[in-house]
C-alpha cells in the first residue's frame, strides 16, 4: 500500500524526456486550482541516492514550484530491479 508523504521539492529531479512535455498553460491552470483547492492528487517519485526522481506529476510539481512551495505531497514508488 502506498503511503502519502511530503517530499522536498528541491530534492526532486525531473528526467529530461519528461521535462520536454511541460505545458506552461497547464502549470498556470493547476497553480490556480491548487491555490483554491490545495493539491488533490499526489505525485509519484522513486528514490535516487540522496534525492528522488519524478515518475508522475510534472505539472503538479511545477505548479507548486511556481507558488513558492517547499514540499509536495507524493508517493514513494519502489522500482524493481531487472
């Protein structure tokens, strides 16, 4: 079962491929929604050394950054090794 945690935004790395899909209009829309309703959907990250790698939730993460937040609610996903 996944447990929601608060993750420091400055310790989350966004992979280059994922960053290329960023839509600034969507970030603005989400930031406005977060201001009125709060963050409704947690992001997903995986551990990577001292920090984390974003798996899902780029626009939510960027919206929270734009609002000046220090943390983001999310789930820590344990990636399987093959």
